[in-house]
């Protein structure tokens, strides 16, 4: 069985873009507006030490409704079948209250989680990750899903923690 790596995070942080990068496809819909990917989307990737299965999910969490309520069934199912969770956050937004809630929720699962600081092409990657140490997860992995920066390192990191 291939390891299952599942992308989790608020809408619009770049999950589908990273899915496409990890699978080298354009199967996942990428949009400028949140919430487009409604179901789970599966792909096989072979970057670095691969192969692996990648699962894209619709986003979770808005402050208004609360993460618990908004953790859609599809996302919960995707989390259940995951061997490793990639928790994506957005450099451009910084660490948001929703990110804090999601981190808390994910930590309780006891599954391996890698924190992925996406859109790090928009600023100095060292500055980009600084704001996210407060999430209390392991070392943040700075990537740019659009440019492919940091993606191979990320997958190597994931495989070292499976
Ligand atoms: P999702 O809702 O989490 O699946 O996010 P999407 O993959 O649909 O991306 C949301 C928006 O962020 C799109 O306009 C993407 O082009 C943009 N985006 C995604 N990754 C990056 C990145 O690494 N750098 C920049 N600058 N923009 C990105
Ligand atoms: Mg999406």
C-alpha cells in the first residue's frame, strides 16, 4: 500500500495547487475564490522518495462557524484514511485564528502532521515561516506550490516521518 498524504487547511491556502504539483497534473481545480474543491480528490505522485497517494480536500474552518462544525464529513473521512497530514497555511495571510483552531484539532488526532507554509514565493521564506511557530507544530516547511520551491524537501521530510 502506498502512503496516503492528505492536504488540509483553510480554503484558498493553495491545497489544490500543491496537489497538482505533487501529482504533476491539473486534475484539482484551482481557483481565486475559496471552497471550490468540494469532494476528495485522489492522485498518485512520484516526487523524491515517492510514490505516494495524495488526497486533496475542500477547505475547513471559518471563524464564524467554528472549525468543529465545519469539519465536513468528507474532510473527516480524508483525515481518517491519511498516513500523514499536510497542514497548509498561507504566508500572505499570516497565522490566523482559524489556523490556530485547525492546528489544535489536528494535534489531537495523534497522526504525523507536517506544517506547510505555502506561497513563500511572496516573501523571504525565513520571514514567512516565523509567524507560524506559534501553532506549536514541528518545524514549518516553506514551499511555493505555484513555483515548486521546497516541494521535494517537503516530500523527503514526510517520508522520514511516516
Ligand atoms: P485551495 O482552496 O486551498 O485549494 O487553494 P487553491 O489551490 O485553489 O489556490 C488558491 C489561490 O492561491 C489561487 O489563486 C492560486 O493560484 C494561489 N496560490 C496557490 N499556491 C500559491 C503559491 O505558492 N504562491 C502564490 N503566490 N500563489 C499561490
Ligand atoms: Mg482546492
